[in-house]
C-alpha cells in the first residue's frame, strides 16, 4: 500500500498544479450565490467554431444551388470535370498539409513551393 505524502508547496503533484493553472476550472471564489457560472472559455470557442463551420457550409451549398439554377451548363459533366481538374493541385497540397499538421509539424513553406513550381512550369 502506498503512503500518500502531505501536500507541500515545494513538492506539489502535477494534477494539482494543472488544476490550479487551468482557466477552464471554476473556482469557488469566482461564483456568486444565485448566479450560474459562465461556461468555460474552451467550450465557448468550440461553439463559435462550430457556428463558423456551419455558416461556411451553408454559403457553399447556397452558392452551388444558386449557380445551378442560374446557369444550365453549371451542373454538367464537362463543367464538373473542368472544376475537378482545377482543384486537383489545391487538393494535393491540402492533403499534404493535413498530414503535416496531424503529425505535429508546421510547415509554412507550402505557398512558396507552389508559387515556385507554377513559375517553373511556365518556362517548361
């Protein structure tokens, strides 16, 4: 059986330090009787991010439907093929950046490499 050491200011355990420094933990001195504590900052930012993503998806869907209704040639096989070919380089770069970000790397040189490649391809 392990004996628990008494808390010491010089030898605080990792959990208590993280709890004390965490902005998401509601502290008793911050709450007033009869009032609800505000939601933690991380939850508010997450909800705001969800609203932004939903708004962006709605804008894309509305633009797609609007263009399909305004132009009879928008939703044709030829136009979708040309659009897919135009998006292919961006898709390749996006997949590479996603893998870099997931693996923990952060590479800002992608824009420069794409621009250099485009300039080199002009002269080939």
